[in-house]
C-alpha cells in the first residue's frame, strides 16, 4: 500500500511539474530597416519549436497563417524580416505551441524625438506584464518630421500629457491627430540658480549631482498636484494610448513613470532599469545647449545633468519611504491613488502574458 501511495505521489508531482509554465523572457531588437532580432531565454529549457507571428496590433495576431519564422527553442534567437511598411511591428513568440509571449522593440525609431520609448513588456511582482503600445515616454514632440508624424499616427496615440512649463510648452501640430493634449506644467524652485551658474560658467560636476538629487527631492514634495492630475487621466481607458512627455523625457517624466510602475507593482530593479534607459535613448549631442561654448568643467557638468543615475531617482523615492512608510502610501495619501484606482490602472495596463 505504501509503495502504491509513493508511486502515485511521484506521478502527480511529475505531471504537475511537466505541465507548469517555464520561465520565459523575450526581447526584440531592430537590426536594420524591416529586420529584427528576437531573442529568448527559457528555464528550464524545453524541447520543441518557436513560431513567430507579426502584427501592427499587439492584442491581435493571425496565428492561422504561417509564422514569419520558425526555429528550435534551443537556438535562443531568430532573425525575421517583414515587408516594408510604416506600421510599428509587434511579435507573438509561441513556444512549443503552448506558451505565448508578445514583444516589440523598446524604442521605435522616430526622428527628432528624444528618449522615445514604450514601457510595455515589463513584468511585475505577480507575473503580469505591461501591455505593449499603451503608454510611452518621450521628450518634446515639437520637431517631428513627416515620416515620424505618420508612424506616430499609425500607433493610434490618443493622448499627450506634457509636463513642460507654460514658457516652453508648444501645442502639437494638428497633423498628429491627438484627441487630448493635456499640459500639466512643472517648474521647480531649484532650477533658477542652476541656469545662472551655467550662464556664469560656474557650474561644476559636483553642483550638477547635487542639483539632480535636489530636483528629485522637490518632485516628491512639490509636484503632487501635477502627478495627481496625471493619474486621474491614466485611469480613463478611452485616453489610451498615451504619451507622457517633457523637454527631454528624463527627469519629470522619469519620476512620473517610476510612480506609475510602483502603482503597477513593478520590482525596484525594473523601475531603475527603465529609468536608466535614458542614458541609451537620450542623444546628448542633439540637445540644444551649445555646450561647446562653455569651459570644459561646465561641459562636464552639463553632461552630468543630461545623464540618468540611480542616485537621483533614489533620492526622491527614499524620502517618500522615510516620510510615508512606502511609495504606495504616498500615492494614496498625496496623489489620491486609492486601491480602487490602482486596480483600475492594473486592469487597463496589465495582462498575464
């Protein structure tokens, strides 16, 4: 009897283990025009094939058609080419005809837009993923060319939330066909002395580091009404897809995205990873500050201002945790992001795969 019970237990355990979903991570890189490299990691490794389908809609893939690529799971990567078009491409990666994952390039190529990227695809603490093509972050949209305007229109963007102050804000051209343009101006006291130091050739790298830390501290204290208004827009499902924008899409936008990710229960390392991607997608050479006219020490300081550093964001978030016990409590008490609103936001932005 004991032998039978033991054998039955082993059978149940083996069935349970074999039917559980493996850990799967996928990523997509643009190799060249209309060519992509899709990479994956599966643990534990399973046998079978990977089938890849493409679509311009991340929620809909025609899997009845032949896949655009197929390869063994053990290859861990595949190159795919698509027919030339201006639509953003999303890819459904199907593992062994059992497990599906959706991926896309993090930053679709748009000329003259700094720091533009999708925050889709990140996984939270409960194995839910942010939907692709729903919420983007970016610098200003003031200098877009015709092709970038066309590509952005094809993404179906409905809403722009822009944090620039009234002096710098420009209404986007009608060719973007935005349904909602929401200016939530942010201007912090710590910015005025910084500009004076740059003009007087007095800014040092150490000054820039302190400024960036002070900026994030002030964002946690003095931007509450702005971020509260932002969250009120984010829980309106008809507003999506949304772009959250600022001058360079780094500081005000970076803090805003961090708060959104906390509301979506993202791990700290994911929040920091996305924040630091500004170092990849912000082209410092294209920032119109005429850095060459300043002394070397000022140029180094300006480079520091244009960089993302974990210490900057952590300054603001750690102060919130000291004052409120957690960022979630801060969201609820100061920004009005109640459990009900968090649930609504997660319903809109999260999916299981």
